[in-house]
C-alpha cells in the first residue's frame, strides 16, 4: 500500500532539479533508474530540524539539505548559501506536530519497499570503471588528471532554536559565537550602529528580538553555572571545570565584542559576572548562617567555615579553569567580601546584646583578617587591598554602645557585690571575703577582651573601667569607716573583729594592682581616676592598720608602764612581756597579704620604739654619774632584743634600729665634744628631733653646766634651722614628732640667803620650780559650764 505524500512538501523543487541531475554515464549507460530511486527515497517526509551532520555526502537527502549541502527551508525550498533560517520556520513547525508522527511511519514503509525491490532484482553486477572502458586491454592506464581543488564550504549559520539548544547543552562558547554572528547580521541588515537591540514595538526587527532573547538565555546559564560550581566539586568535577572554562571564554569574547560596540553599546558581561559572583556568595553565606541557636557568635563561626570552604574551592578548582586574564580569584574574593560586608552591616544595625557586640567587633578586627584573609593570596587582587567590612562610623558606634553598657552594668554589679559582702561584716561567724576577687573578675572580663579587638578600644574600655573602679573604692572606703565607727563592730569577738579587719585590708593589693594596670593601658586622662582609687585604698589601709595597732598596744600598755623605773634596771619582765605579746599577735597578722603586712609591721616597729622611749623623755629616770652606764647598757640590751624580734617579723624599717643606741651614747658619753658629735648624728638621721628633746636628754643624764648645755644645744639649733627650709619627713619616717616632752622647769636665784651666813645654811645656786601645766581642755570646758 502506497503511503500518501506530505501535503506540505514542495515537490516542484525536486522536479525542477531532475533535468540537471539526470544524464548518461561515461560508458553511455543511463542513470534514469537511479534518479527514480532517489526520487522515491526523497518522498520521505522532511525532518523537523536540520542538523549539521546531514550534509552533502552524508548519506541520503533530507529536509535540511538537498543532497549537495545546500540548506533547505522547512517548507522544502532550497536556500541560498549563508542564509539563516529564522525563528518563523520554528513557529510554523510547532503547528505541524500532528503530521510529524504520520510522516515518520511513511518514511519507514518507503524504506522497506526499496529493500524489497533490491532483493527482487538480485545482486548488483560489478561495473567496469571508466578507465577500463576507455583504455584497451593490455595497455597501461594513463595517470588520472589532478583533482581540482574544491571551493571551501561556507560555514552554515545555525537557527535560533539550534543556538538555544547549544545554550541548554552548556556549549556556551560556541553558542556565544553564533549569537555574535547573528547580532552582526542584524546590524548589517538594519544598517544601524552597534548597540543593544531595540524592542520590537520600538522599531526593532524579529532578528533583534532573537538576539536579545538569546542573550538572556545565555546569561541565565552563565550565572546558574556560577552558583552551581560554588556548591562543591561533586561527581562531575571535570565537566564543571570545562563549563567554567567556557564561561571564561564567553567573557573574553564579549569583552572583545564590547570593544567593537563602543562604550555606549557595551553589554559589560564581565561586570555582570562579578555581580553574579557576589549574589552567589550572598546566597551561600545566608544559607550557612540562617540563625544559629548559639547566637551571633555561632553564626560568625559558621560564616568563617563557609568562607574557608568556598575560597578553597575557588583557589583549587575554579580559578585555574578561568582564563588568566580575568583575575577570577580576585573577583570571587571581592564578591564574598562584599556579601560579608552586607551581612555584617545588617547585623550591626540590629539591637544586639553586649556579648554579641563583642563577638562582632572581635570577628571584624581579628578573626576575618587573620583566619580568612591571612590564608588568602592578596597579591591576586588587581585593584589593591579590600575595603573595610564595616565603616569607621559603624565600628565607632558599636564601641560606644559597648562602653556605655559596660559602665552601667559594672556600676550596678559592683555596688551589688559590695552590698552582699557588707552584710557579712557584722556577722560573728568568720567568713572569708571574696569582694576583691569578684570585682577583679567583673572588670577584667571587659579589660582583657577589649584590647584583643583593637588597641584604641582597649584604651577606651580601660578608662571606663578605671572610672567605675575609683567610684566603687570611694564607696568602699565610706562603708569601711562606717563599720569601724559602729558600736556593733566593738561588740564582735576580738578574734573575729581582727579577722574581719584583716580581710578588709586584703582587698587593697589586688584592687590597687588592677587600678595601676588600667591606668597604664588607658589614655593619659586616666591619671585622676587612678589617684582617686589609690587615695581611697590608702585611707582604708591606714584606718585598718590603726585599728589593729590600737588593739595590740592596748594589750601592751601595762608592760610599757613598767619601763624606765628603778625596777626596770634590774628586771626584764616588762620587755619580755612586750616581746611575747608581739610575737603571738604576729601569727594572726601573718594572714595579711605581703604588701599591707610589711606596712603594718613597719608601723608596729616604729610605734613600739616610740612607746619604749616615751617614758624616758617624760623624766621618770634621773641618771647620776653612777647610774648612767647601767641605764645606757640596759637601753642597748633592750634595743638588740627588739631588733631581733622585728627582724623575725620581717620588718623593713631598719632605720629604727639605731635610735635607742644613739640615745644610750648621749647618756653615757662624758666629754662635751663627743656628745656634740652624737647629737649631730642623731639630728641628721632623725630630722624631726628638736632642741627640747636634746635638752630632755641632757636633763636625764644630769648635765647642769650651762656652757656645755649651750654648746650641745647649739648643734641641734643650727641643724634645726638649716633643715627648717627642707620638707618635713613623711609620716612613716617620723619618730620624735610623736614623743611629747614636758616643759623644762625655770630656775630662781635666791641671793638673800647669802646675807644670812649665821644661819649655817649652804648657799644654793639655783632653785628649780617646775612650770605649771595648763589644765586639759575637758576640765576647762567643765569649769566654763559651771
């Protein structure tokens, strides 16, 4: 059964070509039968698309060509060489999809009929060649004539759908070449200057519209390829590298075409490629940190991991696949940097807690430059270094918010810690105090974290914390003074009261060290806050030392009252009691930290010697010529015993060791020049000694000679006048200033007694009457009230 022919096939074209194609062979045989078979085979319906493989010599004619390599339209017409099928043919063929299946069946039936005819005809006999027919037998065949050089075949342009098929198959470089040819044809046909295609409604033709649609499809595939290749190597790493190479080739072709188009008509695919990389980077970063449960710190850690992962893919697989002239690694790095800057800027604009602001600043200043950019080859950047992730104004705003929050939070936390610790001061239980440790931990959390972000931020944070510490210490000083003045403190057990006072003193060294450290780190304007903090701590330390010393010397007072009496010369009971009590109390005081302990022991050393010497200057003891040596020797023995005691207590006040031996020398020496020398040494080593102290010593040793007294006192007066212009010694170097001396008696001469020798009375030289002491202020106020 013969199949019907396709009504849309134009057969007239074949009939017109028949006379030209039919003829006789060189041996005179007719080729009409062959032409009939070819016509029979040509009845097969045309195919929907012409493919480059079905060309002349490719085995059989189809609808895409006429057997000689000439392109044919989809309606069967032969097109002149170089003419491209337009997209209208494909629109027509879209309406012929129903007839396509029927045509395929008819083509199969025609092929089977042709095979049957060949079988009925039998095997095809071998035909002699043209040379065998022309040349007689036995003669050598002449050499064949040289083949004429065939004209070069023209490159057949592809249709719009074929270019679109190349784009979908990711043959991007080849598709871009055909798009550029199509664009050139459109410009040549329109005669317009190079430029972006106009819309059809604005006068643009169908070919301009095709170019625009093809460019859109090409860019979609290009940017989709950018996104896909960042996801990881996957199973098709080689194919992905080839696609990336084609992407780079397209960019180079378009960049060259932009040079021909001119600046106003350039498509700038290279710039759009950079934007596509930035978009892909933004999507990757947002997918890595969608909102981790650990807060902003966990999100930043996820961003760091994603950056290192993606930059490793770019460096190892993507950047080598691009052409070298594109600088692919720098483009990807800048794209990720820009995407990261947008992410961090959005995070900084939110109201973040203090911990998240710290994490953001630390990641911006330290983690990203060191752990991300530090592992990247910055030489790959063409335009220099990358810009900052956050603007200086944004960074300054975050730092200001941190400083404000730290100031408010630390102030409240410090006062709360002080209040909690103060509640235990009046408790009879001996509970250890952790106030200094809590304060240091609270402030060091910020003062150690801020310098790791930046030096400037560390200075600002140190200044803020130092101001808060100074304010806290002033409040601490006031509460310590209030505690010691309260009656409840004296009602505590002595051991508990001493332990509580030692605990308050022990708060000083760590807080003082913290204030010094903050002042060194902070700016120069931090010095007033440091001085205020040190002054508050000094007051607390002096107050507590005075309280402890008063308690100790109240216990020692009975022993000091026994000194410088007649019994003292022959008994060591008083001094033994002093040494035993000081040694026992030193065990409790040793719980104090080293710095305040050294200060307290030095004060106890000074005060013990002051109390020891005080009875001597009160005039309890008058030395005659026989008792001077005994008194001086006993003074030296007691001084040596006290020196051994305070060395055992680790006292650093060695300047006190010579005061009692100097006094003993003044009492024991006989000649005036030696006494003058010893007084000069005494005045030099202890500048606070006065003439009244030297005069009291001369009275104790029994020096009555007016001339000798004047010579010795002149040395003290000259040194006192020369040092009057100098500054007074510091409080911890004062000794004689704390020793009062009673006023010297005034003497009356009694010349009338010399007129009555008959009375047999000795003629007195002087009559000494003690000066009347003014009544104490309390007695004066009582009399005034009466």
